[in-house]
C-alpha cells in the first residue's frame, strides 16, 4: 500500500527534475559567457575608452614647443611737424620665440603620459567592475530561479498531500477540517510560488536592462548554481590581492605626482624669449634698413614658485599614504570574505550530506505513514515544512557563497563562478 501511494510522488519528482533540467539547459537561456560578451561595450567603459584616446592625444601635444610669435611695430607717424603723416615712419618686424629651460617641456610630456596610463588603468578597473556587476546580476537570477523551482516543488508536494487528504476523507479515515487545512496550505504555497516566479522575472529584467535591453530577450539564466569552487588558501588570496591591477594604478598615480613635482621645480627656472627682426627707418626715397635682435628673461623677484613646489611634494607624499591605506583595506576586506566563506562551506557541507538527505527520508516516511493512516496531517505538514525550510536555507547559503566568492574574485582574481564546464 505504501509503495503504491509513493509511486505518483516519485513520478512527479522525476518529471519536475526533468523539466528543471530542460529549462536550465535550453538553447535560448543566457550563459554567463554570453552575458559578459554582451556587457563588453557598456557605456561607462566606452566613455573611458574615449577618455583614454583623448589623453593619448594630449600627451603627444604636451611635448610640443611653444609657438613662435610675429609682431609688427610702427613709430614716428601721424605726429606734428617733421613727424606728420608717414614721412618719418619707422617700422620693425620681429619674430619671437620662447625657449623653455629647466626641462619644462620634458616633464610636462612625462606628466601627460603618466595621466594617460592612469586612465588606461581606470579603464581596466571599470571593465572589471562591469564584469563583477554582471556576475552579481547573473548569480541573483540563478538564485531566484532556484527559489522559484523550490516553490513550485512545494506546490506539487502539497497537491499530493491534498489529494491524499481527499482520499482519506472519502474512505472515512479523515475529517473535513483536515482536508480544508491541506487546501489552505496548498493555497499559501501557490502564493509563494507566484511571488517567487515574479521575483525571478524581476531579476531577469534587471540583468537584461544592465545589458542594454529593457525587455528581456532570453527566458532565463543557464548555469550550475550548486557548483562551488575550492576556496584557495589565505596565502594565495593575499598574494592575489597585493598583485591586483587595481593596486598597480597607484604606481601610475605616483608617476603623475612625481612629474608634477619635477615640473613645479622646473617652473622656478625662468624661460628665455628671443626675438629677431628687420627695421625700416627714414624718409621715403632715403630709407635705411637694418636687422634687429634681442633677448629677455623674467626676474624671479616676487615669486620663485615655493607654494607650487611644496604642494607637489605634499601630494607626492599623500599618494604613498593612499596606496598603503588601499592595500590595508583590501586585505582586511578579503580576509573577512575568506573567513565567511569557510563558515559557509561548512554549513553547505552539512546541509548537502546530512540535513537535507535526512529530511528527504523523513518526509518520504511521513507521507507513506499518512497515506496508510498512521500519521496525522500535522505530522505530515511538519515534515514537509522542515524539508523546505532546509532547502531554502541551502539555496540562500549558496547565494551568499556565490556573492562573497565573486567579491573575493574581484579582490584577488581567483576562479569564475556559474560558468558551465564546457564554457571554460
């Protein structure tokens, strides 16, 4: 009798498992690799690409010489007496050129190049942030899909329980109150399933919108949500954190500040202004011509740029402190994530190997006993409630694992989650 009542239960479990597998492996489902490919041209990344090109153009311009200047000077005209009209007009045409001293042009070019490298680093960092955001949205969608699948399974289990309650009532072994209670529990489960399905749809829309499509063009996400990577040793993680490219950007920042300090020192050296020209002098018909030339240099009497040099030195020292602060913060954050993942791994291991299998066996036994009339509806519902609470705890712990592991991945560059094995 028990085995006959158990058969329908096993049949719908097999069918639901097959349906879930098909939905997860459908050709139209979005994989993580496909989502990452679609996010390559995110507008914020494109904006930084354009800024990098602008900085590259500016760095080539920064090394250009100052433009020469042409001037024309006229004297002794429109006066009185002998100087009336243009009789005594004197004209001088000059070509002037500033010669920068102290290596200003060289340091200006080095500063521009360092700023261009800094933008390149920001571009790479932003690309990693977009990748991390896509992984997070993708993982959230997988989590919501698992919740929806679990809620649908709960509905089917309660439908089976309600059917058994109806059979007991017809056989005179149950009560109307018991049957109504099963129907109420089934109604609650259907509401939960509807809400879970709506949350999965909202997560799908969030991912699609981030990828540039307001209306989702894929039915769901495809990935192995239950697959977990091996947590690396802390030494490996800390080495990855310290070698991460996001910390390497401080090298470029220091080069920018170093060039700015050298340029401030060079500004203390006055530039030379050379000029050479041609002069015409005398009355019409008796004009004389001669070459003229000169040089001028500013006198650094009122300012030798002490503020600029001191400010550049302070900024140089400040960036070293910022680098050290960033290194400490990233290491502390990575350690907190790593410790949390170790605890989650232990929790997931117990749920997978002990608690959920035992709850499955207990629920099967309770169903058989209820069908045989040996258990009440309260005992059956308690067993079902425990099973689904443990499964929900398992899914939430998995979601926390993937979220924190992705965060650790962003800090230390470890493995990629949610990718199907054939995509690796």
